[in-house]
């Protein structure tokens, strides 16, 4: 099949979170299976241009209709670690993608609506007729609307759309100016409950809702999250829309790129290791302690790696730091927060524990450093309030860093409790707690820490179980290909 991926991130050139890893990893696996795959991205000024090979102009004069005029764009082509990528650069006074950031601008709705329109205009003008256009999250939600209301009649009749929801917390709720900007001028037609009108704010349009309504199939990033958005308040107001379209919704667990995240071949860690050479992990533990000036003591290292926001469970992360340090552990945190209050909170924690020989808080994000933390830690906490999929626990598993997670979303699909799971013993790989409170995370940490100290051989077996889990892109890619086959001729 011929697949075009339209996304606002792709690792490693444009990565904010897991979306970038998903786009790259899925495209790579689809190509390995013989499919033709191309990725269309905005040409941000903050791309990691050193990761793009052979960047050159591909389409010189792309004129994109926008409001009552047209915006001139240049489209570039380059390879990102073997993936074929197109980068759209608008020449506009609005400077949509020259902001030194990917997200967080007041006009994000216009920036990404323009990107969607430009992507379709590029496909039309360059004669591309993919079998599947695969879109991601609210930023590309208007693309299937534009395709089926405008571009299908203009000549893009062949493509079908798969739309992936990575996180329903952000839905792209905006106003009718987006309709005027993109040429979807029939306000009365689109401001209806069965199209783009937001389910609660009837003066607003919901771009994610548009993607759900107009796409041929909707996926979420784990089976459990698919269930949660249909049956709990995790849909953040989109419950009715999801129920109406339930026949075309399914959950496919994300994968991890084991070419990048694999302790057997990882050049960013102190010493490579695997199930058969597990003692090599302790070399990384020693290197991690030296890196952060932690004392060399007989203690487990517990870590947190990721974004510091409310979704990730800030109160429980904070509580876990105190609890672990008071119960014979060392703790390492690597993360950053876009929220000023949360950032200030963790800066205060960093000052408080600055001279503690068992704690290091690293604020910011350093991907190279994260590899060493995964490799050197004994446990990783993921105490999320909600978690559509989660990559950190799957990476932790591969590195033998036993996850301690809350029972939500993709965490439930990947981590099976050492004591209480109904899975066979050899499939149990971590610790799970239910309640989003201090007692909940303490219940799991107490069992994990107790196992490490009292039954080290059993803890080692748990590490081996974790490392033997296969959360590569192999199975998810097959599932996506089944979806593509299902919709391609509809």
C-alpha cells in the first residue's frame, strides 16, 4: 500500500512526546513490510536539521487558498533516518512555523489547520494518490473534513483516512474563523451536532470531533484506552460522538522502536546487556550513581522519566520521592514541565534534596541521559492520572527497570502485577496500583521495595520477565495494516 502520514511530530527531527516516536516507529515497520510510506510535516525552524539527510526543494510554488487569498509555500524533501519526509514551509506574515517552538501558541488552531490544508493541496498538485492518509490528534483533525468536503471533488477521490487519537484531553476547540480560513464556508452545515459543532459549547467547533466524524476508521493508542474513552469520563465530552461512531473505533497498542531502545545495542549506556548478560546492568547502575554523585550503597534506584504535568500524576511523583528516600531507596527524576507552577514546585524539591546523597532531580530533558537512567535504575514509576498508552513503562521493561504503575490506559495493557495478576508467573513484570492517592502508590512501592530487599532472586526473575516482553512495532504494524485493508476500498 501507499501510505502518507500527516503529523506534527516525527522523531528525532520534531519530537515533543510519544507522538514523534509513534510516527517514526510505525512508518519504519510499515516500510519493512514492503509498503510505500511518506511523512508530511511542518517545516519548523526548530527542527533538528542535523538529523535530515539530503534536504532539498521538492515543490517550488505551492499556493494554498487561505481566507480570500492564497499563501505561497515551498515544500522540501529529505530523509530522516531512512524515512521519506516532506516539510511544508509557508511564506506568510503569520510566520506559522518560525516560532522556535512546536506547540503552545495562541493561534495553534490556525497554524495546524493551515498545515492540513497545505498537505492536501500538495498531494493534489503533485499528483499523489495514496491509498491511506494517516492523521494524528486534534492538530490534523480537520484534514479528513477538508478531504471529503472539498478535495475529493477536486481530484483526491482515492485516499481513505485512518485517524489516531493519542490524547483526548486536547481536542482543538476553536471558532468558526477556521471554517472561513480553510474554505469550509457553510457555517450552518458544519455547525451541527453530527459534524463539527462542539458537544457542549455550541458556539465552537471541535477539530478532533471533525476527525472522528469524517475519517474512515479511528484508532486509539491502546485497547484499554479505547474502552476508557467509550465508557468513562476520559473522553472529555466526546462520549456521544464516539458512541455514534463506535463501529469504526478500535485500540491498537503503540510499539517501541527497539533499534533505539534496546540495552543489547544501546551506545548511549555504560555497558550493553541483555537477559543472558544481566549483570551488565549493574555497570550502568554504578555509572548512573557516578554521573549524579550518588553514594554507592546497597539500595535500589527508583526513577521517573517524562513530562511533568497533571496527567502524569505530579502529587504521586512528589509523594514517591519522599517515600522512596524514607524507605531505603535512591531516587532519580528526569523531566521538564511547560506549566510554570509545576516547574516551580520541582525546582523547590531540587533545592530541598540538593545535598542528599540518595537523590538527584534533573529538570529539563536529555534523551541521551534518559537511556542511562533506564539502564541504571531498578524500578521506574508511572503513576499517571490517565495514560492513553505510555512509552516509558515499555522502555523500562526492555531495560529491566521494573515498572510501578497506576491501573489506567495502556499501563494496564502492558504491566502485570507480580502478586495479583491472573497472568502466568512468567508474564508478570511489574507492580500495579488502582487508587490515585498516596496510599495507592505506597501499596505498590512497599511490595516492590520489599521484594528487592528480601527476595532478590525473585526480583531478578521479574526483571527477566520484563525484558522478555515484546512491545516492538511488529504486532501493532500488522494491526494497522489490517485497518488499512479494511478501509482502502470503502
